[in-house]
């Protein structure tokens, strides 16, 4: 059962769903399927319940932070130079806003196949972005979705018990986001190296130590 | 009292001692640890208390489930920031005299997780530590060595004078600040009463400042 087959089957069975195969160029070649959040629950239920698929086991849920990046591309533009129209090359820079991604790894215990990897993306990286929870489809996603909520700040709609799981309740940051600023407690670093050494030096300048 | 005279008397069946010796002897041979472990180091602590390593030989086998009955806190394992207030609170609930062994790289400094977002960089930022055992994890022998080191420390204490142990100084604190959960970190991030950044600062190695505060 290839991913293409699964994709076309889902398109036939879940009307309106938008799917996209995300290739994995590494030797493992574990390609994944990007699904649209609006149909995620229907897609998941189909994968779990369809007679020949029966993906009854969600082994792993994890998050990825894709920060926005600057893309520069060369474009040809017509411009008036010295009264005559000429074609010049310009570099146009665009800033993407980035997004958060949630990844589900599915296996079938009954049919002994898998994994199928699902990805879901948020619109942007703002505080309090929403995605649908798949905990009601696979119970094992419960704690891991809580972890993603805690560390990345994705709010899972429909999750039965969405609380922080590793950090305390009053904590405000999301430590696994790439722009997380950790507290400055670098006053003593016996084996400092590389980045850590840099942080330790910064700490000393901030604190005004000799 | 003259040591030679003491041995001579002992040969005649007369035991002469001082109150201080008796007091220290009693304390050092009944160090009851608090029964808790935080991570992998606790497994070695358990091994040390079982038959093969037999911590009972040193009077420290009675792991107490209540801080009220314990004399020794073995901080065995990674202290997460989420757990740190509970550890300090347990320490505060122990009755004096009380001692702390910081077991393993994690309890000393955060160890392999030092730069982690949720790991305390050493329990000595909040409570006074008597003996540190390096290792990841330290072997049971190392824990027994730490226990014997602590026993020697206790044995050396004098009950009077300015350097008498903390529990005999009325004004010395026996409770320490329990950190609160803040929005970004524990508050306060360390207790300045017990912890100061150590003098040697290797992070400045290679510069003219190495070794300075
Ligand atoms: S020092 Fe090593 S063995 Fe001990 S708790 Fe930390 S990681 Fe585990």
C-alpha cells in the first residue's frame, strides 16, 4: 500500500480534503502526507476504521517549529533606464511567516503495516494557534499533544485535558520554539564551550562582573 | 583527655569519653536518609542500600518515608525546576541536625541536562550541601564513600565555640526559601544566602580574566 494509493483513497472517501505528499529525500525515504486541519479528524477516523487500512496505533506525535525565513529570488523586471525600456535583473526579498507543524506516526497492529506519517500545519507562529486534536481517534496522542501544547504552544481543539505537562502551569514560554529565550543563569559554567561559552560571557557583561 | 591514658584505662575496663564524642558518635552512626529519588542516580542509591553494598554497616540503612524522621537528604538525580520547590520544602521539613549529600552530576550542576530549559543547575543553589559525589551515576561505593566522608565531618564537629554546627546556633537558619514558579523561571533563581557563583571561572579560560571571579 503506497502513500499515493492512500492519498487517492482518502480523497475519494473524505470529500473536500486537501492532501499533499511531502517527500523525504533521505535514504529512509519516509514520505509523509500533509493534511488540512479542517478535515483532520475525518481523515484520521477513516485511516483508523477503513477495513484494509486499520491504522489502529499512533506511536508518536511530535512538533516542529519552522520559523519564518527570508527568501531572495532573482526576477527580471522591465525598467526605464535613460529613457529606454530595458530588462534588468533584481533580487526580490520576501519574508515568510513560518508555521508550526504537528507530526503523527501511525501503524497498524492488525494489518502489520506502517508507518504512515501525517503532518498538519498551522497558519503562522502566533501565540495560541489552533489545530484539531486527534486524541479522540487515537488515545495515545493524549500526553504527546499536551507536550506539544506545552513546548510549542499549539492549542489542540477538542483535547479532553489540555494542560501543560512538563512545565508548570504559570509558565508562559514555549521552550522548543526556536525563538525561545532561556533565563540567564550562566554565572557558573565549568565546562563551557561554543554557544555556552558565548552565553557565559554575555552573562558576565550583562551582570557587570569583572 | 590524653589518648594514651584513655587506651590504658580501656584495658582496665574503664571507658572514658566526653559528651561531645558520645554525641557525635551517636549522630554519625544513625544517619537515616530520606526515602526519595529523582532519576537514574536513585537506582545506584537503592543498590547501595541492598545486601551487596550493604549501607546498613554504616547505620544508614533505615530509609525514612517521612522527612520528620530523616537526618540525611540524598539528592539522587536530576532536579527539574518543577521539582525543586518540593525538594527544598522537604529539606525544610526535616528536623535538625540534617545533612545533604548531592549525588551525581545532575544534583551538583544539572549534569548532562545543564542547559536544558527545565533543569536546575545544582541543588546547592537552594540548600546547603555537605558532600558532593561526582559521577553519572556514581557507583554505590562512591555513595558509601560520601557517607563515610560525612561521618568524618560529623565526628570532627565541636559542640561549643563559634564554629559549632548549625543546629546548635540559635540564630542560624534551618529553613530556606522555597522557590516559586515564575512566568519564565523559578523565583528567585537561586538563594544568595547559600549559593554564590564559584570563584574559579573556566568559561573565561584563555583570556586574561581566567581564574578571576
Ligand atoms: S547524574 Fe547521570 S545517572 Fe545521575 S541522575 Fe543525572 S543523568 Fe542520571
